[in-house]
C-alpha cells in the first residue's frame, strides 16, 4: 500500500538545523537582537521596503501596526469573513469593530463593490486578505480607500513571495503583514512581519515593538539610556527564530519555483475534470501557490473529500466564515446568509497537498486520485 500523502510538510532540513545550532553556539537567543535585526534587514531588501519588524505572529504584527496607525474604540475595520480569526480578534481587542464584506467567486478575495456597500461614517480601515497568495483587486480597493479617506492595510499572511504588477503583495499599502507560522510555505515555527514605507509610522512602531521604550535608539547610540516613552507591548521575536528564518530566506526562491511547477502540473492535468473548478490567478498576479484551492459543488464536497482521503491523499477544506461562526453570531449579531459568495465558497472549497518535497510520483497520485473521485461523484 502506498504511504499517505499529508496535506502539508514544512520545508525544513539541514540548512535550518545548521543555522539554529550556530545561533545556540553563539548565544544568540534574545528578542530583537543581532540576528533579528539582520533578518529584518534582509526581508526589507527582498520585499523592497524601507522598514520591517519581526514579531511573534502575524496577529502581533497586525496589532502593532494598527496601534501605530491609531485604531481606536468605535472605529470600524472592513475585512473578509472568509479569513482566519486572528485579524478580527485583533480588531476587537483594540476596541474596534470588524465589519465583514463579501468576496469575489474567482479569487476568494474582497469584492470592491461589496466593500463599498458596508462602509459607514465610522469606517476607518480597509484590510484586504490576499488569499492563497492571490492578489486582491488593489486598483479598485486602493481607489476606494482614497475616495473615502480609509487607511489600507494588507493582510499578506499567505502571500510572501507573491507579486502583483511586479511588486510584492504586502508592500502596496500603508502597511502590510505576513505570517511565518509552521503551516506557511515560509516558516520560523511561529512568527510574523510588519512592513511599511511610512517613516513616521515606522518610528512609532519601533518604540511599540520594544515594549514602549526607546531601546532601539539606545542601541544605535542616539540616546544615553533607554526608558518608557510610549504605549507598547512585547512584540519582539527571538534571535533563534530569526536564524531559522534566514535559512528559509536563502531557499525561498527555490521553494517558490518548485511550488509553481507543481501548481502548473495540477492545472494542466486536472483541466477539464468535470465538477472541479481550478484556481485562476488574476491578471498581473504571480502567485506563490501557498495554497492550491479548488471548488466542488457544496452538495458533493464532503463526499469528494472523503473519497480522496480514502485513497491516501489528505485533501482538506478551509475557513468557516467568521460571520456565521458561533462567536460572530453572538458577539456581532451576524447571521448566516448575509454573505452568499463567502458561504458558497466555504462550503465548496477543497485544498490539495502542495509543497516542495512532493515527488513526481506523489504529484501523479494526487492527480489520479482527484480525477477518479470526481468521476465517481
């Protein structure tokens, strides 16, 4: 019997082990130390931004950015319901209100028309999520934000290495955030990143990043001691994980090349399979293929997933919409049926295994298993 093909495998190995061993040997363990600063510098260079701050998670990066941007109680933040809970939680934790808008049926990203329909005088921020490393319609969303005086913050948690019109997703708004969680294609185990080209914002969040102190300025020799100068929190990340991240960064382009080749194979060999809608990259977008997400009719989706899993291939579904979750209903008073495209996509989605370690034989098994399951249904 063939071994199971898991849905995900983190791409870590000897380079990461060497980097961690060296960091331990050199005593580089603290938060925001020598290795973290080098990691931030390299990421900023890779992404083409002026400022990057390594954080314990994408949630922390987003919270840090929103604190710096002045999110306050009573503000409304528009975001998709088809997303992980972290961003909505961060909005609520800061006393603001998440407002969910519907998504487009092809990219699974915010629909600009749906966004405009939910704007109110209290709306201050717009947070598009680049699902699966596919670009949102940034032309229309940016124009809408400018027209209505909104601050645009990109959730590029899944999008490191993906581009739109030649620029990295996450770098096209006032600020952007990324996730380096163990389930991501680029990982430090736990971790996140906040990026911006706004020098004034960077100066504020640098202090908040260091627990509200001017420690960073002290280490640069700009002040003779450091002290508490602003609100903040422990937003720094360990140098050990920065070492892991630098090893991952050395291999990122190879990672992306392998993922894109696998995605191209899936798209070619699964084209025309009845009842299966394959992912489509929007014009101008070079995806990173963090996720290969297909759609199957909702009434057949669960049977399809079971049929594929029964053959040893671990496909999976994805987000339960936040607006129809128990907490969304209880806390925000939202109802199922409010966002029809979101609900249909969530009920239809199937994600295929896709990671650099997949062999040609395993990729072939995934294709043949999906084809046979689709035919059976």
